[in-house]
């Protein structure tokens, strides 16, 4: 079957070089509408200019995601193997252990595909109809490059429904999803099949190390701790007291188990963060270091205002339980709140406390989460660290 071509009328392309082409930028005629979602297509200007090879979904606002600059590029095992090879080389330059996000979608030239590596176990997350069609060659390419013992397909992100995809979690190879991983010299346990997202958040690696760097002898509250990413490393770095606070009992159980494996102590508290912060404030309890790394408060654009308010409130309540001379980290993993708005909300919340705060670090994810330069919004993680008087 020959490859179909999507035509871009002259002057309609908003961001030349961007891997995304929106539905209003293409000629959406009957022929285009008839192309099956996820099909590989060539993209050309009406003057014949090549925009490249991509995959198409007539039902999606992002109609085409480009995979290669040239038309008629073969999208096969060798294509994926080459892209994975490039991604591996970048990680190899930064990490001496095989634990990292191996493929970060557009940032690695593979829109709609996220792969996390835990040594010989990998998790694959597919977000688009176009990538779902390539699943078999992706698995074959992983096999060719890494020969993983286990490949887990974590295809249960709610956003898949927008692409008309079903939700499922299964192993494409091997079994056993309970693993140990190493990050910043700390050993963590993770459950890759049942845990949230792909089971582990590599994106906070550098921020965890930053906090650990000031944790010695300090009391630490790790709010929204999940399996203890921040808290455990702080405990290893010599914190005198670490409280991990989360609403998920299985996540806290893993944090406690990881603490035992590292020979350190932490206290796990299962509670709602807002309620617990209010309670701690009323009891006059404070911590030298407070981390607040919540789930996304702005899930979609329409949630911006209530979500922004929630970040403001979180910054205020977290500052209220931060001791004099303490350190506060507030993070957001919402794609849908721009960094400057997030910073403004945190600042507003801190101002309400009457405390003097200075921003000492503004960071995102590490180099295993590369961002396409024309898609700054895909740099979803924002972590602001304040020193409070
Ligand atoms: N800081 C973690 C990642 C946090 S993910 C790390 O470094 O790995 C967000 C966490 O918030 C999840 O573990 C989820 O269980 C928890 N959570 C969501 N809503 C919550 C609430 N209202 N109160 C407490 N925890 C909550």
C-alpha cells in the first residue's frame, strides 16, 4: 500500500521545525479524513516542499507528529533502533548506571513514546495511535539494542482515550515487575506494573540530590512522597528525621521497605497533604526542610485557575510548617501551567505567610528528559526551592 501524503497549504505552518502539525495547518479534505488514525504519511507543502515523514490522526488536534525530516523515510525496526541508539548514547554520557528515562518522546525524536530503563527491565508507555501501530517494531528494536529481560507495557494513561486507544498493562516479554533501582547512589524499590505512571519518577533525580546536599542533621517533611524519592535520599545523607507523607498506602509501604534496605529510618504517614499540613500548623510543628511534589493540579487547560490557586495554597501551607532558616521545595508536574505562572502562585502563597523567602534554585528534570527546542511546554516539571527566614 502506498504512503498517503498530507498537504500543507502555503503560509499555514505556524512553527517551522516543530514536530507537531496542527489540524488547522493541513488540508483536511475528504482524502485526508479517510486516512486511518495512526497511519504513516508523507508531509509536503502544496509547492511540493518536503516536511518529512510522520504519523497522522485525523481526529487529533495535533494532526501530524513528525518522525523524520525526509519524506518516504522507512519507519521500521532499524529506524527505532537508530533513535534508541542515539538516546542511549546521550544517557551514557551522563549516567554510569543503567537507570534512567531512555526515551522522552519528542525530545528523543519519538513523539508519543516514553521508555524508562531499570537495568534489564524496561517500561514502555505509548500515548498516540501512531506509536501504538509501531508497537511490534519498537519491541523488536529494544530487543536488538538492549535485549531486556522484561518489557512492561504501561499503556494505561488516561490521555490515551483522546487518541481512541484502549487502556492496558501487560508484559511484552518476561515477567516480574518488582525491581530495585539505583539513583544518586541510593537503592529504591519500585513496582513497575502497579505503581503510578511508569512506577518511578526519574524526573526529580537532580532535585533529590540538591535537597540531600543540605539534609545532614535536618528534619525533613517529604509531602507527596510517593515511594520516598526525596525522603529516602535525605535520610541516607544524614537527616535526623524524615517523614514521608502520602495518601497511597502501597507507595508508603515501598518507601518503608526501601528505607530498611538502605539501613535508614523514615516515618510513613498516610494522610491528605492539605489536611495534614493544617494539622501540623495547628500543632506548631515545623521541619527544617519541606518538599511538596504534588500530582498535577492543572490536568487540562480549563483547570488552570483552580489549579493555580491550589499551588498557591500549597506553597502557603508548606511554608507555614517550614522552620526558621529552613528550605522549601515546591514542584509542579502540570504541563498546563507555564513556569512563570507557577512561580507567581508560589510567590503569592509565600507572601501570605509574611515570611521572607528567596529563590535559591529553579530547576526542571534532568538530561534524561530532553526537550525539543520548539516544544518548551513539554518541559513539564518545575521545581522551585526557597530559603525562608
Ligand atoms: N515526590 C515523589 C513523586 C510524587 S507523585 C517522588 O519523588 O517520587 C504524587 C504523589 O502524590 C503520589 O504518590 C500520590 O499518591 C500522592 N497524592 C495524591 N493526592 C494526594 C493527597 N491529596 N494527599 C497526599 N498524597 C497525595
